[in-house]
């Protein structure tokens, strides 16, 4: 393993990391590594296009730990998609 020295970190940032470390039961160094790892993963995801709309919206609409809620959400999305497809070929309404 190697070491990394980061200079000129603001006191506020160091305090924020220290508070997170205390909350998670990690050392300051370990918490900084966790945060760096998360930032790198998030940046890599952004370069790959990030989350799909489904992946971004899924946790908003239902608890991912409840399989029945997931099935219900999928059913609702299928109904919405079916309704959307019915609109194709319908004449466009004229507005005055």
C-alpha cells in the first residue's frame, strides 16, 4: 500500500469528513478513502452515461427491498407504455 498526502484542505471539509467518520465508526483516513472511492465510481458512471431513467426513478417510486412493490411499479410502467403507444397514428389536434 502507498500513502497519499492531500494539502490545503479547508478546515470545514476536514471537519465534515471527521463527522462522517465518527458517524460511520471509521477513522478519518478510512472515511476519506471511502469518499474518494465513491467519487471515482460516480465519475466513471457519468462517463458511461450514468443511470438510466429506470434506475434513477425506481428508488423514488418503491422500496427496492419489497419485491411486490417492484412488480407493481413494473405493471404500472407497462400500462403507461401501452397507453403511450396507442397515441401513435392518431390525428394531431388543430389549435386556433
